C-alpha cells in the first residue's frame, strides 16, 4: 500500500538518494559519464535540505511511500522560463527503478495537478532530455511538445524538449480515466 504526502525537511536525505540514483540510471545512456558524475548524493542532499527548509507557497514537493520507505517524489511550482504560455512546471519526478511501471508516477502526477489547480494554475510544463524514454509517460497523457532548448549539464550541452498540458482539467480527466490510478492518495 502506497501513500502520498507533502514532503518535509526530514525527507531531504531520502529524496536526495532517490534523486541521485534514479537520475544516474535514467540518463546513463543519454549523458556523458563525466557529466553524470557531477550529480552526487551529497550535492542533492544539500539541494533538498535547502529546498525543503524554505518551501514557499509557490513550490510544492510530494513523496510517495510504503510502510518501509519513500520510493519517489514530485516537485514543482511556477514555470521558470516564461518562454511558453504555461504557468506551472514539474521540476522533478523520480521513482526508484524497482517501483516504476506500477502506476505510482500517475498518482504523483495526479496529486501535483490537483494541488496546482487549487493554487489557481491552469497549465503544466515539464522538461524532458531528448531521447529520454520517460517522454512516453507524458505523451500517454497527451502532453504536447512545445519547444526545445539546449541546456548545460556539467561540461556537456544537451537538448531538452518542453512538453505541456494547456489545461490542467483535461490532464486530470485523463489521469482519472487511467485504470491503474487509485484516487486514495
């Protein structure tokens, strides 16, 4: 049984571990090794301690957990680039490898979308590294590619694609229709 709740400062270590491990696993075939090695548990821990100690009304982070451990998280807030007509953005969504393909990402996305709607946002954007197979997750719920940028990671330059949902209500309806989604979050 999995539950979702807002992250607290005490979750920083678990989130940092998930972030570093899943980031490396996800991007190992897409990013040069020297650039991947820049992401460590230590720097993610510092990052998440900072984020979770200064959570503002604009940003939110949720964790999904079972009785034993946190297995994933989602984080987001206002869209950062202001280049597109979207008002909120998913900054991070990661699940430990062994908990993927079980509908947990759908549950995290749903809770995030509900929260953003409560806060008055209308649309959601997410950035995906080019050739990242995770883009299929977003496409399954009809996120549309809306633009590309080059981004620096370590010493390398990589291309990212922005995917977006213009209407949070449409996304929520698609997620609710998913037979793997369970509203008990």
